[in-house]
C-alpha cells in the first residue's frame, strides 16, 4: 500500500510557512492530486496533522470526491471555539500533572514573559530557523482552526501514555463530534515512540485492519 507524505511548507527555509489549516489543506490537496487525481482517498494525520487531514477530507467531499477513512495518530482537536480554558482550569491541570513545583515554574515563566516590555530583545536573541518558523505557523493555525464535520469515518489511534502538549489546555479529542463514524484505538507506548518499533507495526496493523474492512464493504 503506497503512502505519500506531505512536507510542511517552509521547511526549505525559503518559502514562507503557512499559518492557516485551510491554507495547508488546500496546498496539500494540490500535491495529493498530482499523484492521485481522483478518489477514493484515505488520509492519515499525525498529531497536528490530524486536523489538517480532517480539513482535507472536508474539501475533497465538497468537491465530490470520496474519502474512505481519516486516520489520526495521537492528535487533539482544538477547543471549540478554539481558545484556551480559564486560568484556574489550566492551573489545576498543570498541578495534577506536575505537582506544586511544576505549577510554580509554570507561573514564574508566564509572569516573566508577561513582564517583558513589548518589542524588547530577548537576553539571548537567536535567528528563527526554518523548523521554528514552521512550528510557530502550526501553533497559530491550530489555535484559530474551526473544525467542520465530514462524512468520512475517523479512526483515532492514541498512545496509552499520551504526553500532553501545551499543558493546562483542553486537549480532549472530541473527534466523534465531527464524523458519523468514530473509532478509537489505543497503542501501548508514549507519543514520541508511535513511529518506532514495535509501535509502528501496531499502527500499520490497525490501519490495515480498518482499510480491509472498508474494502469488504
């Protein structure tokens, strides 16, 4: 089963990174159609790529194409609307995960950032490299994305020891709200090990099993 991976725009250090999920989805669909002009399509998104895959599915369906499956690997859905939770809720989440000292460090870092005058230089200014610029664009895209329902089934594959990113934020999945057919499967391991042996074999087996079911329909 051939798979085609999309490289984030801007990693070349020349092209300006994108900071909008719909822009990313449209760009990747142009690339996808070069290798597969028509459906049915099966999309996979890792972490943040999950919401991009969802948007791509919606755009394909709007164009009349069939999307058989959207697979999300350890990806979270943005808040609805895509905004952080109240400070008290975020602090409670950090305390549960990091304890009192972790919460103190988080507050100290937050206060230090807020007290820095607008436009003041950092103590150790460094040029923003291509990877950092892409990550900043991804962060803006995620926090401003308004997810929309799709007709395609969604398969969420989660690590059993999921590491929260952006602690104190609502990283609940809620994928089932955007599809008429939702399945969640857990793989034993940590998020950063999902594409390493032996977890990658588990990922392949899970995706293969779901695509085999689709092929039988």
